[in-house]
C-alpha cells in the first residue's frame, strides 16, 4: 500500500512536470534555431544523434508533423528528468518535503529564466536544437554517476555503470563536447572502486568501460555516415576538432607550417575570407570579455561559412569523386588542424584563459561587470559550505556524519563536472550559456542540499541540548 502511494505521487509529479514543459510549447510553438536546418537536413558536419532523432520522427509522422512530435517528446523527456532528479535526490539524501520542493523548483527555474530573463526568451525543450534533448539525458547520466558513488550493492553499482555508459554514448552522439561524460565516468569509477579493487585494477576497469563507450560512439558515427553517404567514416566536423579555433587565432605567416601545396592554398584562401569579414583575433578588443564575445561571434561563421565552402571548392577543382569527398574533407581538415596546432599553442592558452573565466561565470550567473564578482562570491560561499559540512561530518559521526559526507561528495562531483565542462569546452569552442547550463541546476541543488544538512544538524543539536 505504501509503495502504491509512492508510485501515485511520482506519477502526479510527472504529470505536473509534463504540463509545465508543454505549456511553453503551446504558448510559443516550435522554435527553429539558427542550427536547426543543419540538423533537419542531416548536414555532414553535424553529429549523428540529433539528426537521427529528427529523421526518426520524419519517417514516422511525415515532414509536417515531425517537428511537433520531436518537441513533444523533448518535453516528455524533460518531465521525466525533473521527476527523476527530484525522486533520486530525495532518496539519496533523505530530503524532507521542503528539500524535494527545492530540487524541483531549481529544475523548473532554469526553464523560467530562459523563458523570461535570458536573451533567447524561450524554453530549450520546445526548440529544435541539441540541448532540447541533451539537457534531459544529462540528468539521467548524472544520476547514474551518483548511483555509482552511493549504491552499496554490487548489482546496483554495475547497473549504474551500464546506465552511465549508455547515456554517455547517447550524449556524445548528440554533442561532441559531451566527451566529458567519459572523463567524469572514469574519475567516478576510479574513486568508487579503488578501495575494493586497488588503484591499478580500478583504473583498468574504468578505462576499459570508457573505451567501450568511446568505441560505441564511433560505431554510431561511422555507421550513420555509411547509411547517409556510403562512407564508413566519422562526420566531417569530427575531423577538424579545434581547427575553427586555430584559424581564428592564426595569421597568414603560419602557412610555413603547412606541408602540402594544395593545403597551403586552402589555408590562405580561408585566411583571406576570414580577414575580409574580420573573423580573426586581431580584430578583437582588449579584455577577456571582449575577446570571448568576438570569438563566439566568429567561430561558427569560420567553420560553416568559410572553411566548409573553401574545402568543397578545392575538392571541386581537384575533381574529387562524390564517394571520396567525405574522406577527403576529413583528411584536409585534420591535416590543417595538426599542422597549425604547435604554432597556435601560445594564443590558444590565452584564449583558453578568457574562455575559462567566461565559462565559470556563465555556469552560475550571467556575464556582467557586477555579476562577475557575484559569481566569484557564489563559488566562495559554495566552497565555504563544503568546508563547514566536512567539519560537521567529522564531529557528528554515525548516520549524521554519513549524510553530511554524502552531500559533500555530491557537491564536489558537481564542482568537478563544472571544471571539466568549462575546461574542455574552452579548449574546443566557446563557453556560451547553452553549453554551461548542464551543471547550473545541479550547482544550486547541491548547494541547497548542503545548506539543508547544516540546518538539520543545527536544529537536531538544539533539540538534544533541550
């Protein structure tokens, strides 16, 4: 009977969440973002996951209804994620009704901020972009990481590992920068299993699991390209990796680092077109914020408006057969990326530093002259709360100490996730808000749970004195 009541409550929570996310679809309809056409038309430089997602709905519902169906399913996934994170965090940390409500409020709050405060003025879940799906999958993935840390039964831990791998493969297939999921999974597994297996065995097991996950993403990527273009090779955007960033930082003198003559011609043509549009770091104003703003406005234009057309034109001039164009594109882009890497390193490090600052601020607040300092204060307060809870755990011991420890590990995992996401994104692209929002809700949920733990310990201590 108690279990039945619990299931009814969860179902009601899901229905409320579904209504919350669907209302923005009903009010605003489908939001076609700037990137939407490239996924709808399955452009060769896009990751396969979201392209296949949209293709599936076109196949089942037809062109006219497909986007509506895709958005509705994204809203369902968002509702499931809100329900799952509320139920699981309540279970892991034995939250009271106030704590559970706080977790759910944060989850809803992110959407409300995007709809009413952020510049975009819409919910991600009724838009055609990767984050409409990947935000929800990230929650499922992160809950699996927590399961690896908190489950005591071997079967439950292994189930969490399997879940983390599956969600990781799905996320990487949707967004390449989600390779961070494998980094986090490796570190969490290493920490969770080192006591029972030792560092060496735990490290080997974690590495094997991550390699299996990585192989799965490559298999999906190459199989998708084989299905669409007849070539068993990664999508073209995969080969260039940080080429767009290198070209943003490059100057024409770097042509001396390029070996083959036809690649030199491609590079110089790219540089000429980028210079004409002022898509180069030389045109950025001083200050980390100005640099990041200019870089973010130029990055996509370099990759999609300049690099791709120039390489395609070079292929046309060389008479490359259609069957060989993808492999040829990957070879040219990959070669340029490798040859420009060494001379770009000093400038890459400078841009990386600007990106990291921007990413850390954007994760918890909005970049602004005043809010930048407020973000620093938030991180300091977050760290101080962790320190206070560690001190409390050592003093309390027993069940209270374990509860405090669990909250600390959650908070530290969120911090690790923020650091890995910001650093990896800063190396490969720019830290715009939609890339940073994955951890925003988790940051405030972890902080709220820690504050709740401190409050409960304080009130229980007063009660014991009385």
